[in-house]
C-alpha cells in the first residue's frame, strides 16, 4: 500500500506524456492540411475535396475556404494553449523552476512546435509528399463541428474583408499603372516635340483617364436641354426640330422631371406624309435609360453598346433631371470635339481678350476652361466640390450668387462676374496668374 502513491504518480505522468504527444501529433496533422490547402494547385485541392475517403456528407465546408481556415486556426490556438498548460501550468513549472531554466524550457517548447508545425509540413509540401488519409478528413470533420459557430460568424466577416482588400489592391494597381503610363507619355512627348506626338500623347492620356470621368462632367445640363412638351401641337414640334438641328428630343409631361420618352426625327419624317398629323405622340419611344450623375462614362458606354442606345437621361440623388448625355459626348471625351455640318465653328463660346484675360459663359465646363487657358484639368479640384461648370466653381468658392462686377480670387486666378441674373451666373472674365502667362 505504501507504493500506491508513487505508482499513481507514474501513471499520471505517463498519461500526460501520452496526451502531450497526441496533441503534438494533432498539431502536426493540422499544419500539414493547412500547407496543402494554401500552397497546392486548384486541381490538387479539388481532388482532396472529392476524394473517396472524404467522410463529409456535404463538401460545402471544404469549399467555403474561410470557414475551413478559421476552423484550422482556432484548432491550432486551442491545441497550443492546451499543450502549453499541460506542460507548464498543470505541473506548476512557473513556480518550481528558476527563471533561467524556465526560459530555456519555453524556448525548447516553441522550438519543438516550430519543427512539427512549420518545418516538417513545409518540407513535405515542397517535396510533394504531403498525402492524406481518412484520419485527416476525420480531424477536419471534428473541427468543423467544434468550431462551427465561430467559423460561420468570422467566416462571413473575413470573406467581406478579403473582398474589400482585393478591391482596394486592384484600385491601387490600376492607379499606379495609370500614373506610370502618364509619366511615360510625358517623357515621350518631352523627347519628341512634334505636334503629332503631342496630339497622340493627349489622345492616350484621354484613354487612360476615361474610366475616372463621371457622367456629370460631360453631360448637357438641364438648362441647355432642348425638349418637347407632349401636349405641343405638331407645328410647334416641327419648328423645334428645324430650329435645333438635333436628331433626338426628350419628351416630357408638365416639366423636365417627368420625361416620358424620346422623339426621333427619322420617325417624324415618315409621319409627315400621313394625315392627320395631330396624333404625333404615338411616335414617342418610351424605352429610356436613366443614369445617376456619378456613373462612370466607361460603364455607360458599355450600357449603350449592350442596349443599343445613343442617349441617356441623367438624374440627381432626388430623381430630378440634371441633364442628358449622348454617345457622341462619351466619344468626344477621348478623341476631342466631333463636328458635323450643323455644328458651330467654335467648340466653346468664349472670347480671348488678351494673353491675360478670357471671357467665358458661366455654363462652360471646367475641363474646357482649363484646356483653353492651358492649365492642368486638376487645377481647381481642391475647391470645386461637385461643380463641373465655371459658374458652379464660383458658387462653391463664395457660397452664394455673386453680384455683377464682383471679383473672386483663387490661387492667383481672378474671376470677375460680368453678367448675372437672379438664378445663375451668365458670363465670367478670368484673369490668369502671372506665372501662367
């Protein structure tokens, strides 16, 4: 009887040794599975999922990568914490060993862990001898049950986080690629000073920046839309068509916020042969495309191509009509102004008073203003906000409708309001800074 406590102690010590070895083996197997899962090709993973030894009733757990990852990570943490507690905590080694010896034991503990959970699995994977059997599927099966709530909760979170990181990385890569291309174009133009080279470089820059341009930057604003009231007489409709020279017209009821369709001139020409002509409303095509101001023009171009449309109605955040945009507007953003026999000779209505001063209409787009006065199109980006026109820029600068002859200064530019009514700025004179002259 006197020997029983010693025997029990030996049995207990043996049990802890066996348990420690078993936990270390489990850590090793889980590490092998992780290395295979993350560093094998897609075909090998599919073979792993659809193996005859796979004991899962459904492969959804294996196919949902984030749930599998979380289960393996949680199992690693659980096994390491349990093994550490068995060796150091249960035997009170923190209190029984001197500091130097305790430090050495902890160092050896993590060294052994590294060998079995990193070095060996990695070598097996590198040498393509990382094989699996039914035990591995059994381990995964148990892990999927034990850590099911955690894997479901954090799996969804990690999936969204991974999607955000991937999207952010793609944007950075695209931005860097665009910057590199623009720098290369600048260098090529610097080395070749011919007009043809500069025009080619400008064309390529337009292509590079094409995906960054929003619809509101190129649209024809609401005040410039030439439209037709649905209740107009046939004679009035014909007069509008003749005076404007356009081939498509938005048709509205009551006001421009209720556009009901488009009237095509080619349909109207056929209709003019018929009698009577008062029911011209039957020519209205009601299939329309409505797009937000923030939509990128490359996306709109693809929509035009797929839907076979040439015109879209631009709406603001409240659903009100902001303007219209056409296929020609999008193409002109790349190749520049496209003129036909009905267009005016001037691209933008402006007057060059002298090398220092220009006179523009308030509705002139900022991109056109910058192009004409020969400054970078990003010159006013810091203050323009959502404004795309010269008048909009001045309203952003002072926050109210200016008075006639009022001067507004910004970064050495001087803007003088030449004409204004109760609703909008009509004409603005721009005086350039001395370093731009």
